[in-house]
């Protein structure tokens, strides 16, 4: 049985109600007609299965376990002692439903629910090979493309997208490297495919060999997504005698459950080609959590570059890792100069990265900053704003900074300061942005006149940020 509540704590009354109801619902002495006067038909029907099963199986001495799960958005370490005592009472009540029964009462808080929601079920896949070599927990195999296609396809013949979840990028489309892969597949007189290709890197939790087939548990293709997609697109509809199907690809199989080893492999195998710093952070747990939080709110965090574009999602609601980092630096740390001048270094330097992507920042704050930055960018493109391309490039993060500061009525030093605003659903309006843009333009013009420097240089420096905040924020009342 499950009792799920949206409360942020666990209460005695919830357990008391379950205990009171279960005294009747699980009792063999109760009449169903009487129960239907007290409870819904659905509840009586479901618990009726249990009562009838006990009656039918009684002579066979069944082992009976009654489990009750109480789930809320609370934290387990804050459960009141009285609640724990009530839970023990309920457990003993379940033990007494029939002789030898075992009662279990579980509490699930927000952290436990999140852990279960994001856990990946274990699965096993088979990969047939031609030749292989093994050293310890690592394997290298030559795999015919027809066998690799079977490995990639699910029972419906579609690409198994979940096996690429730990890859740092999604399919990049018709880029040069993918054109070359396609050409090598279509060139019937060309050399062996694996001579021209870096191959595939697979990480799994277990690998066993029977005959010439690997059984691989919990497979993730961490390098070779572009090759896999292109091979699948070119050959999935090919005739059985297509020459390319008998060509081979090199597959490296690494067996490990260690997260740090896995991440090192992902970073190392993806540094051989040009990969942005943001993509190398894509497999971090916090990046996954942000992506999962955005989804039910109708926003798409592009942790793996191009994933949501490839799935047909609206560009207006896709937020990249670099954009979110720039928004946090501007709105949450009041450093729009860094967002403008040094966007790539925000993700390269560990100190900056940990300030921007921190467990101390609530996920709804990240969503609010992403939505707000998108609203700012949309406003700057409007006729109402009347901005030039250069202005949009120079002003977008300074504008979002002062808009957030005005909502807070103070300079933002830490993204956590925006928690109340984010939780309340307060948005930055076009009226707010119009006023902020006017202040921003006036401040920039004054700074240009004062220094003689160009706008590009000014917005990339910290001095302008201090002057802008001084102008934009309301002056405190003078003391008497």
C-alpha cells in the first residue's frame, strides 16, 4: 500500500488513518458490502484480492508480507519521534493480520523519490563479433556492421537511444565528419571501414562471452555516437547482400562500475576531437538533475548538444549548458562582464564551475534564471526594445542582472537569494525590461563619454557593473 502526499513532512495523522482503515480492509471477518459503505469500490476491490487469496491459500501456510510506503516531499532525518512510534505500531498491526505475517513500513522522502526516479533499470544486450582480444576487464573486438546494426536496434527496429545517455553530445547531423563516414560506407571499392574510423567505446557493468557473442550488462556507448547514428541511418534499410554490411567496426569494451573511472574514459575518448568544454561536463550528476527538473515544466536543458533539437523541440525552450552558466553568472553572481567576455572559461575552470553549478542552488532557481534570460533575449529582439545586433550582444547579460537585482531590491551575490522569487513564480515583465534597458543605455553612454572607450571594452570590465548597479538600484532612505 502507498500513501503519497505533497506535504513537506511526515504526519502522525496519515499513519493513524491508514491503521484505522486497514483494521477493516485487511480483516477476513469483514463483509464487503459493509466495507463499500465506508470506502470506495476500487479500494474494496483491490484489498478484496488480498482477503480472498488468504482464504484460498490458508491451508498451504503462505508467507505473507504487508508493506506500507508513506511518501512525501519531506526529509527522513526530520521525521518526528511520534511519527516513528506510530509507524512501529502500524508494523505490529500488520504482523497480526494473520499468523506469521511480516509488516513493513517504509518512509520515502524527496531525496529517495528522486533517486528512484532517476535510476536506470539494469538490462543486458548481445553483441556478436568476428575477432577479439581480452586483457583483464577490457576487450577489443572487430564487429561486422550487420551485427552492430542488430546491437543498435530495439525490438521495433528503432535506434536504442538510451544506450547513448552517457555520451557528451547527441547526433550532430550533416557535419563534415559524418559526411566522411557516410562516404566510406557508400564507397564499395574503398578500404575496410575500421581502417578509416576511430571505432566505438562501450562501457558496461559486466561482460561475458559465449561462442562469438558478448553478453553486456548496462551498456553505454560513450564514444562513437556519430559513427553509430550514421551507420544506422545509412544501412538500416539496406538489402541483406549490401557489401557494407560485411565490413567491420572496431569496438572497445570496458567493464567498470566506478563512476570516476567512467568519467575519465568519457573525457579522454572525447578529447581526441574538438569538443566544447560544456559538452565535457554533460555527464555530471547535477547536469542530469537540471535536465530532469526542466522537462516536466516544458523546458529542455540541452545537456547533450542537439539532443532536443534532433527530437523536434522548440528552439525557444531549449537551454544550453553555456547559456545557463552565463545566466547564473549574470543574475546569480552579478558578473555579467564575465558572461559577456569569458563565456567559455566559466566551464573550464573548476572554481567557476562549482560556483555556478552547486548543490546549494535549488533546481527551481536554475529554471527561473533560464526562463528569465530567454525572456530578456526575446525582449531585446522586439521592436519595443529597438536594439542593434551589437547592443544585443553587449547588453543581454547586464540587462538580466539589473532586472533580477531590481526584483530583489538588492545586488545578488548568491543565486540562493533568488529562491523566494523563483518559488513564487515572479517573472520579469516587458515593462521592467524597458525601464532597465533605459538605465543601462544611459549608464553605458555616460561611461563611453567619461572614458572614451568603446562599448565592447566597457561591458567586459567589472567597473561598469558597479556603476550600473549603483544607478539601477533604489537608493536607501537617508537616516536622520
